C-alpha cells in the first residue's frame, strides 16, 4: 500500500515540480 502511494506521489511530484518551477520563475520575475 505504501509503495503504491509513494509511486503515485512520485508521479504527482514530477508534474508538481514543473508547476513549482514555473511559479518560482514567475515569482522571481516580479
């Protein structure tokens, strides 16, 4: 169960990292 959740979180983190990177870049530009 934990491994499944970890795998799901890892997949979400990959897309979240892209979103966070874009937000950080946007915030730095302000």
